[in-house]
């Protein structure tokens, strides 16, 4: 087997500047950073080991399936529920994430599945409490939300910021539900059921030919149009930089279509939301029906730190009987 650092007990530390607000948060949580900041766990060295890990089956049932669709426990405890845009993004005011009961956690999962991303401000949240919410929703994913080439790609991601720039550094999300609805009905029918090949960000050695170098990627085919198990809605499912080609099409045809789909998904401001971070803010989003990107307009001139928890989800699937979000809201004909 290839070598890998234990993801729960990183053995390597690094000396990096740690913002004062981060130190205060970690010290209050009983986390000692005096020996340096933990590095991310190292990945596998060999392709065969990475493929075996990515092919592992993980039983999964979404917490949102247990939730009251009206979310009475969650909304009833909040001071306000503010939608940032028509398509994506909701802010919950007046609740502490650490105090949510199980019904509220289930309803929050459903809200994230419906709205794509949900925000909280002024959170007094220890990293252990953030981790506990993630574990309630599913198996944790130490490598983050970019592992779309595995059998079970990431589902929910929770990013909490304890140090942010005074200006800039916003995060933006786009709705895969709304991106799919922007396509013509005939083009949707063409895409429905088709798969694309997703590739790993990391490169690996081939154990059978290690002298060839780190040139090998893990690949896996997933549906281009994915159905969310909680909402039952169709979402465009592509990830910029991690999709190689559409299965069954000529390379030129595939490149043209993928380029168009990425343009629809990434460049329509009416299906996006943008969040201005403040210290103690949390963003919880669903990787199955959103894309996200950061604005680097502060050019690393200010301190920035956060903690992130990501959970595994189901194996992506397509269901021809599924509907769109607009159909569910009565905004277009079946």
C-alpha cells in the first residue's frame, strides 16, 4: 500500500502565521497550536491505492430526507430567514449552529439542498462543534470538496471563517438547478442520461511502472445531469477543470458542449450569489447542486483563516422521472 498520513492525527506541522482571532478561537476550544499548524493529510503515492480508495462503497442516507419540508423547528427558532437571491443563497439570523437540535440539523440539511448554500453570522463555534455537525450528516471527507472523481463525491461543505480581510475575499456560488433550467428543453433531453469522465486533481505513480513519473490520474464517469435525493430536482453536474470529456461523443463535440455548459453555469450572474465574510461567519453549501469560487481581490494582503468540514454523499445518479426546480415551484410546464 502507498503511504498516507492519518487524516485524524496529522504527524507533520508547519510554521505559518496564525491570526490572533484564530488563536483565540482555538485556545478557547482547547486546541494547542504552539507546535505549529497541522498540514493537510498527504495523498496516496500510487495510482492503484488512490483508485481503491475512490472505489470504496459508503452507505449513505441524507439527513434532509428526515426533515419536515416546512422546516418549522429551524425557521421557528430563527429571528429572520433572508433569501439572498431568487435561485440560491439563504441567511439564517439569530441561531447558533452549535445549539441546533437533531430536527433542526435535518431541516438545515434540507434547506441547503433546496437553496444551494446557507449562511450564518456571529457564530461562537469551536472546530469540534463544526466537526460534530458534519459527522451528524455523514462520513467526513478529509481532502475537501474537489474529489469529484471518486465513487462518492462530496456532499455538504461547512466553511467557518475566524479571520477575514476587511475588504475583498468574497465567496461566490452558482446554482446547478438554475443552470440546467437555462438550457432548452431539446438540449436537456440530449444531455439527460449522458455521463462525463471526471479526473483527479492529483497525479500518481503507476506501481507497475513507477519510472514513468507522476502522470497518472484517477478517472470516473458521473452523470452530467444529476438528481438530488432530497429535492428530486435535476442539476447540471460539471466541475471546471475536473471534467475530461463526455462519454460517447467525439472529442471536438465534447469540448464544444462542455465549454458551453461551463459558460452557462459559471458566467450567468442571475443564478449566482455572493457572500461578504465577517469574522465568525459560516457558509454551508451542497456540492451536488452548486459550484463555488473565491474572489482573490485582496491579493493575500490580509490575514485569512477558516476551518472546513466536508461530508461524503451518495453515488451520483440520473432519474428520467425527476423534475426541475422551476417545475417544482410551478414556474414552467412539465
